């Protein structure tokens, strides 16, 4: 199933401003060069559509109500819609604020027909958010996305097994998901007007326009798509790594990299309100040989010094036989909150509080406002290297 809200931003504005209902509403920026994000269906009757310049929209629809977007509200509504969808499936795959896929195979025991599931979800969205959703149900993701569009507005469109090719055949090629206006025009120039024309063409013909995507689009035209619904995965680890401009050989340099990455990882953990109980060190050598070593800590932590200490221990377990091109540090086995240790140790509690103060200062005044000396050291090192290079370059000239 694919769920897509009708005229999303504009509908939210009409919901929150009842005096705008039934009228042409265009959501977009105020500037002269802004474009419309979307238009209510009343405005679309005047030929206004998303991505059209506001000045053109004003020409076509002088009496339209032009409003600036309120992204915070749209995000909140989007979360609500996703939460409702999760009443009907274990997992959803959002692909935009107002659209998401869900796998509803095996729901036949709760609903007698596919239509009944679609109606139930539409009704719940309408009741809880006051907004209208269009729903498409089909044997795969691509067709479900096509189907939600085909029923709009207030749609509930089902493409049953066996009808895939026939339903797609009469549609213009630009309706094919992933075919933009430029590709559509080139397909038309090649004589492909409808998706049906593409179904019957040999792939070699399509390759002239679509290159190495020809097979994929040919399959889509035939209604074949085996991509699974990929659920949003929760964060399982937080890591930071970087590839050096030049390979490093000194243990001291590697340890500084470890410290820098530990700092970043700890900060990200605190920002997400998490702590990690496992630390992984990753080293990639000049030859691309890559080694990782992990350890579990006695308690979850979000302090840079704990992560750094663990990563340094792990470094001792890696023989440094050649130059190093990449160093990475990752925290995993994540838990919510700050870990218990701080409750029992005054010094740890102080360190946790100090880190929070540093976070707040950086948040407000930028990362350079306050930071560990090693970042300055790193910057100096990089500058040194650059000046070495500028000494060389005039000679080379
Ligand atoms: N959007 C945008 N710029 C675009 C397209 C869309 O900012 N070029 C925003 C505004 C839309 C929202 O994303 O309201 C959802 O996009 P859709 O393509 O689903 O369009 P709508 O929901 O507005 O209309 P429809 O009923 O055709 O789905
Ligand atoms: Mg939409």
C-alpha cells in the first residue's frame, strides 16, 4: 500500500484556516523568485502546480491565497500520519513527508477485502488529522505508488494481480515513476507515447534514451518490481571516521585521530540522549586491508574520555605494520539516557555536567568557541602541512 496526502501543505493550511476552504490556496515563498511548493485543487483548476514560479502562479490565479509554508506543522502532521499507518502494519517506509509505503500482505484475516483496509486507513487519517489521503494498493511498491496517483483526489485505487500490464498500458510515459520531464520528452521523440509502447519495445530501443537504466524501466513498464518495503531502521550505532589526506605512520598521530573521533561520537550520543556500551575501532591500512576490534564496557557511557580509552586499548590489539589511511570509532549497544555510573561517582557526574555545558556553549556560539586542545593541535598540524606544500609549489613552477 502507498499512502499519499492530497495537496498536502495546502490542505493543512485550509484545515487550519477554515475561511480558505474551497478556495485556491498556493503555498510558497514570498520572494519574487520563489516557487510554489504546492497548490490546493481549487488552484490547480487555474493551471497552478508545484514548482511553478510564484509570479506565474499569480498571473494564472490572481485571486489566489498565497501563504508561506509552516514546516514545523507539516512535520508534526507527517508524524501523526505515520503513527496511524503503524496501526495497520509492523513497519512503514516513508519516502516523503506526506507519503509512505507499507507491506499489507497477510492482512486478509482482519479485513475481508483490500478495499476495506484502504477505507479503514483513509477514515482514520481523516478522523484524526482532518486531512484527505489517497491510497494505492497493488502487488508491488512501484504499482502501489502509481495507483495512489491514479485515484487522486480522495482516491482508493487497487491494481489486482494479473492486471498490471493492462492498467499501465494507456498511461503517458511521463507517469512512470522515475521518468522526469526531460526523459519523457526524449522517449516521446523516440516514438514512445504510452507506457504500453514501452512494454512492447525491445530493450535495445529503450537503451538509446535510458542507457543502463533501460532494463529497469522496461521491467517497471511491465509492472515488475521486486523491491521490498524497507522499514525505517532505528539507530543501532553512532560512529565517526575519516580518511587521511596522507597515510599516517606515527602511533601518536593515530591516537590523536582516535581522540578526535571519540569526541565527535560522544557529542552525538549526548545530542541524541543515548549512551553506548560497546566501542569499535576501525583501522584501514594503505593497502586497504581493514581491521576492526570491539570491546564491551562495564557501563554505558557518553563521555569522550571513556570511548577514547577503550579505543586506545583496542589499538594495542592491532599490529601497525604499514601506513594508516583511515581511522574510525563507533559506539554501539546503545541505551537511552546517561548510564548509571554517574549516579555513583561524583567525579563522573561532574564530567557529565561539564560535557553538557560544553555542548550548550558549542550549540550557541559554534564549535570553535570551546573545545579540547587536541582540535587546535590538529588544525596546526594541517596548516603546517599546507605551508610545506606552498614552499614546494613555487619551486615546481
Ligand atoms: N512539495 C514541494 N515541492 C515540490 C513538490 C512537493 O515543496 N516540487 C511539497 C509540498 C507538497 C508535499 O511536498 O504538499 C507533497 O508533495 P506531493 O507531490 O505529494 O504533492 P501534494 O501532496 O501537494 O499533492 P498531490 O495531491 O498531488 O499529492
Ligand atoms: Mg501528496
